[in-house]
C-alpha cells in the first residue's frame, strides 16, 4: 500500500512540473511570435489625419511625359485629386495644389490661364482655411521658383504675379515677394507661405524651419504642375514628408480626353469648397496628388500586339512600381483566357522604396493552328510577399493575325511644302503652330493567300507623344504611285512624297477616327473595307492620316515610323482572313453484294461537301479484280454541307471464279485542291455452286471442378454439292473440337466431338458458353454457328469415411486411457511425512 501511495505522489509531481514548463515554453514562444518586427513596423498605419480633396477630376487619366512615372496611374472613372487640404497629425495645416501653370499670366491673354472670380476666389478660401483671419502672405521667390518664367511677350506680368496681385487688390491681402533665405525670423511675421513650384531641393535647415513654422500655426501652400514642363514633385514631397503629411504630388499630367486645359470640379462639402460657392474652376496642365499609403502598381505596355500562329510575339514591358517608402518584394503571376504559352521573367522582384520600379518582360506565343482573329486577354497580377492584400493587376491583349509592315511611310508638313520627310523616326499628324501635318503609309498584300476572304483589318500605330493630342482620321488613298524618299530631313527629293507632291484623297471619306491623347500607347483604326477591296484589286493599300478640320493650333501627335529603332513599336497592318476549308466524304451502300458470273450489281454512292465553300468534285472508281465499273455521274458540285447520290454499277465477268471478291474504291477529288480527297470501298462477290450449312448443338452439361465434359455436335450440309467445312470452337475454358475439317456429302450430316475440362476451384454455378462455327470451303461467306453451355456444380459435402473412422478410434482410446488413469489414483496409498 505504501508503495502505491509513493508512486501516486511521484506521478503528481511530474505532471505538475510538466505543466509549469509547458506554460513557460508557451509564453516564450508567444513572445517571439507577437513581438515587434522592425520590418513590419515600417508598414504600420499612421494616425488617420483630416485629409480633404478640394478639387478633383472624374473624367480624366494620368499620362507620363517625362521620367519618372507616377506612383499611381489614374484611369478614366477615378476620383483624381488635384488640390488637397490636410490638417496634420502633429499640428498645422497644408494645402497642396497641382494647378500653378494655369495661375500664370493674366486671365485675358490665353484660353488656358486663370479666370477672374474662379481660382482667385478659391485661393482666398484656401488662405482662410489655413489660418482664419489671415492677411499677410509671403509669395516666396527663392530657390528659382518657376513663377519667374514669362508667358507672353504681350504681357508685363511675369509668371503668377497677376494672380498674386489679384489676391492683393480684390481680397486685401498683403503680398510680399521675398527671395531671401528661409529663416525663422523671415517667416515669423507671415500668416501664409506660398511655395510656387520650387526648382531646387530645399536644404534640411530650410525644411526644418518650414515644419516648425507650420506646427506653430502658419499656413503652407505648395504649388506644382504637370510633368510636361517642370514638375517639382520631388522637391515638394520632401517638405510633405517632413511634415508627416499623408499625401504626395505625382510626376504626371492629368488630361481629359484630348485636352489638358478644362474645368475641374470643386467639392462643396469641404470647408474650402463651400466658401468658394461654385462647382468648377478652370485649370491647365495639372498634376495629380495621391494619398500616401502602402501600394503597388503594375502597368503593361503596349496594350495589344499581333502575330501569326506559331510565332512568339514581341515582348510586353511590365513596369512594377513600389508605392511605399520601404523596400518590398513582389511576386508576379500571369494568366490568360485562351491558354496560350506565356513566359514572364523574373517571377519575383524586390523594389527599394517609393517611386522606384523594375521592368519585367512578358512574351506570348501564338499556338500553331490558332484561327486568325483569335484574341487572348492576358492578366498580370503583382502581390506583396509581406502582405497579400497589397496587390495590383493590369491587362494586355495578344491577337492571332497576319502582320504586314509598311513598305513606305512619311509625314508631310504644310510649312515645308516641297520637303521630304520619309525615312524619319516619327510620323506627325495635327498642326505645328498653324501649319497642318499629314502622314501617309503603304502596304503590300501579296503574301495573303490567293483564296482568302478578308474578315478584318486594322492599322496599328505606337504613339510616341501627344502634343495636346488630337483626333486622328484614316482615309483610303487610291493612288499607290508614291514613295517615301530617304534623305536628310526636309531634302527636296524628286518623285518623293511631300506636301505638294502627295497622292490625292477624299478628305470626306473616313475609314475610322480615334482620339489620340495618351503617349506610349498603341492605337488602332478599322480599315477592313478598304483592305478587302484592295486585296481583290492591285493588292496595294495606301492610307492617309489627318487631323480633323477643327484641330486647334499646336495640337498634334507623333507615331513611331517603320524606321524607328525599336522594332516592337513599328506600325503594322493586322489582317484577319479565312481560307476555304476543302473537305469531302464518300459512303457506299450496301457494303457487300453477291452475284452470279455475268450479273451486274448496283450500289448507291453518297458524296457530301464537308467544307465551308461551294465545291466541285471529280468522281472515280477502281477495283482489285479489274471488273467492269461505271458511275452515273463523273462530276458533282455541292454547297457546304450538301450531299448527293450517284449510282455505281459493277459487272461480274462470266468467267469469274466462284467466291472471288472484288474490292471497289470510289473517290471524290476536289477540283480546287487535288490534295483534298474522300473515298470509300465496297465488295462485289462472284457466287459459286449453292452452298449451305447448319450446326446442331448438343444439350447443356454440368460437372464438378476438374471434370471433363464431352459433347457431340452435328454439322448438316444444306448445299447442292459435297462440301468441306472448317470447324472452330470458342469459349473461356479452353474447349477443343475434332475432327476438323469435316467433309460431308450434299444433304448429309457429320459429327464432331467437343471436349472441355472445368478448371479446378471453379465456383458452383459458373457457366462456360461454347460456340461451334462451321465455314464452307466452297464459299467462305457461307457459315453457321450454334452455342451450348458447360456448368460447374458443387462437390458432395461431409468428411470421407476413412477420416471419420480414424477420429472415432482416437476418441475411444482417449476415453479408455482416462478411465484407467482415474481408477489408478483412487487405489494409490497415502504417505505421511
């Protein structure tokens, strides 16, 4: 008992110690997992500040004129901020506005400058939001701010001076224009500081002074414009970063359709918008603003490529941009809806920080046999390896097409009417100042198959740049007798295309029109009808590209020409055509017939056009025995999916031996393509003396496993003459038959014996179907068969008698010995010790 109690105590101690150690171990592991990770801390969310979008664009998109690209690419339908007001988490207020280009000059000088009563009123609201009651403004002139640039020789106003003066004159602000170094004492007296697009990176000291001044209650306005001119996003963002602001300027340009000057929306739900009191204000050449948050963006260029089946398309360029301040690693995944061969490399990329990007390559192979015109929609998805919710995707298109590059292309400028501009890198369309610019292209169609049907044709051009953009129209040109000329730009080359020596075309006949507004994109025009007509004609296609008659001055676009050094950006014609499918089938009924020597047999031959075009076929017949053959028609013409029947006759020669088989082949051959043929066969047989046979099967039998069963089968000659029959037997247990062959007189019968052994271990009730067939040697087509069964039965139950006798003897002996043993124990004496 003591030992049991001691064991219980020891066991309880062990269990208690184990529980304590487990708890300590769990606590230690939990601390390791849940403790702060410096890498993850970098991605923690900052306090939610008060950030208001004062002015925005809903029908615009980002374009990138000069590097670097924007962190976030806005597209049509996005709510694009261009003026934001932020109450900073650490104190102070700042307004960022990408609108300074439109603030320059005087409002009456040009369409794209500010209008009195709009931006001046809005900026009054901005100043008062930054610091209620503000009156004293420093419009800073240091660091080579961009306001100094003159806008018009007819104006005495430099840069934004007229706008600043309007704030002074109409709203009573005291406006100073100091270019002195930024110091605390300089800023101390001002309510508002305006930084009108710095051109130099401010020093750390300057930034610290500005930050402290803002946190002390000063109101800061930072201005910028699009990257078409001198975007200062990097300098401005350095100040915003130091302030802890949650927004940043972007290095881009926001356009709407083909315009860079337009009315933008003002949000009346904001304090500034409410004080402004109007829904819109006029802007020009603006940049966007993005919210500072952890993002990744991916863009694919170009958006569409075309290639022939069995070829690898030119590479697509995938640009992955890290929108966060810290290094991150991203994985790339590519998928498509057509199941084509896609290759992307590398599949993982690490990008150090904000604004930095890596370029990945995607190649697409169009599978052999892909129908022209097939479109493969491809999606590339980029995902952060540290946070799977940080993800972005973009799409591109690959098309199976017959690609034709131009033999000639050139542009012709009105302001150099005799100059030749063939062999240049670019094709310009629009207006250069007041002068018009058109472009011409020529393509050869001779490599398209002769029997093709043009289904679709598109002109594809890579836009190198948009100078304010313009719609571009494509016209058919009937005169192909021109050439591009190659020389120094503007050379006068006899016979080469120029403004004065360009082929004429009808300016009112337009194949297609596209608004060209975004640079570094592929644009395409539908030119199907004209290409189809020229394919049926001289197989030359000339096209003219023009701007519309209402194109504004200095609005033009440029496309890469066939001489541009990047092959993947060359212009091309993508043609989608079909060629006829020639296919024919032949069937014959009946398959086999018998006839006596001298007889004529008839068969029905059905010919079907399985192709997709009207087709004529030559019919022919041949055989193995060289008997007399004929067809009721030797040529048939059928619509797609149509069939017709002709009669085949086979004459059996009077000398044909009985039982001779003649295999007849009927062919239908396409007249359009002799390689396309349909065929089928039938049998004509010469009958011999009358032959016949019947097989009479015996009764079914059964037996135990291992037993051999024998059957007698009767063969009856039902023919007119003595005949010999080959006998065969088929089953699953290996039955045999003898004798074979068996010769029987006409009308007589004979017998054969079938033997089959039931395999050992065969389960009771298992059956074996045995089939005997007799085939005439006089006529191998004459045969008969019949079947019968062999069945396995159960063996007798019970033990053999010998075994039973042995068991009985053993039992008797055991009983006798037991009785003797018991009787002996009772008689035994008892000894004491």
